[in-house]
């Protein structure tokens, strides 16, 4: 099953990261590149933060390219790591703001502990990791910054190599991130007027165990809106499975590149979402339309 690689007026990339989490480009650079590629629009989905929203909104207005505001939220479902793409929710929602702060602090402490373990075997320190952070305390710190520090130290040539090695979820240095449950996240996003989509739910290279059909059904019953089917980490078998589940549970099907600038080989716009699906996301969050530059 081929990747969905559409350009032009009908293509939106709904999964992109900037310097406010683990990307290497600013929100404005993201918008300019999306416009150059001829994308119809782009979404900012940094990890567990809204810190880049103001810049993304301003860049979209300045360059006349629609920008969807969102966040990739770290969650857990019975031991299965779940990344939830949350779109067009109220950025002033107190419950989500508290959830993000708790998760970002948990990520920070986890990163510190992983670096302490790695420092026994590699030329890495917490200071060298912080040197990779682009936006200071506004940045969500995580494994990619550790990977970049290892690259800077000459241990690996690229971030991808580091993630295949010391930063891998299978490495002896790996520690899980304490996270809210996927059920809590779906309910919080819906309560904040947003739309919730599970990111790369068929990524066998990321998770030892994937969300089961029953777990996805339970999330759908709580208000889950969609599944990110078109993502490079979902193989053909998983895409076919996810398309069937989306039809069965009446979920939206989205696509995104998981772009990180130079941080990953993923190309902006390599997987996309059609305008009709974007219109449905907007329709499901009408209260946010007046607050966000979303169309």
C-alpha cells in the first residue's frame, strides 16, 4: 500500500514539529517550506506544549497559508505508549495546561536520569544536552536532544543512528515517560473543544505492543475522532487494519509526515490529509474557529 503523497490544493500535512519540541526549524520556517511545496495547509504539533502556537499563527497570517494549531500529547494505555494528536482545542484550558506541565516536567526528569546512565559509557553530560535545546525553558526536552548531544560528541553521525542505538527504546539506558492515560487525554481534549487523533497507531518499529482493536474501540467510545493511517511508520498490513477500524468505528483517517526539519529523514508533505477531512476537523471544533487561524 503506497504512502499518500499528494501535493497541491487538497493536501495538508497534519503532523509537524518545530524548535519548540524536537524539531530543528522555527514555526515560520515550517510555514515557508509548506508553502514552497504547494501544500494547502500545515499543522504544528509539538510535544506536550502550545509554546509555538503564537509564532505559527503569525507566520500563517503573514504568508497567507492556513495553519492548524495542535499538540502531540504523550499518553499510555495499559502499558502501550500512545501519542495523541490534539487539534484546535482551547489553548487556555486549565486542565490541559496542567497536564502538559506535568508531562513536560516528567520528560525533563526522565531525560536527566537517562543522561546520567549514558554518561557512564559515553562522553555526554546534562549540559551538553541542554546545549541542543533551541528555545530554552519553552522547549519540551526529550530523547531527540539526547540524541543530538551524542551526535555532537561524535558518538553517532545522525539523530537516526542515535535512535537506533543508545536512544532506542530497547537500549539499557531507556526509561519510559510517566504519562496520563490515553482515556484521560481523549476526554480532556474533547472537554477543551478539540479533536483527538491517535498518531502512528500501527508503528511496530516504535512500540513492542500496539493498541489492540478493543483498545481503539474503547477510545472511540470516549470520543476519539480519528486515526493517523498515512504515516511512514505504519506498514501496509497495519494501514489496511487501521482503515478497517476507522470504517468500523466511524473515525477520521488522517495523514502526516511527522516532520522534524533536519532531525529526521521524514519529508514535509510525504503523507497528507485531504481538504475534506480538514474541513471535518474544523467542523468538529466550531468554538475554536474564532480563536485560531484555521482555514
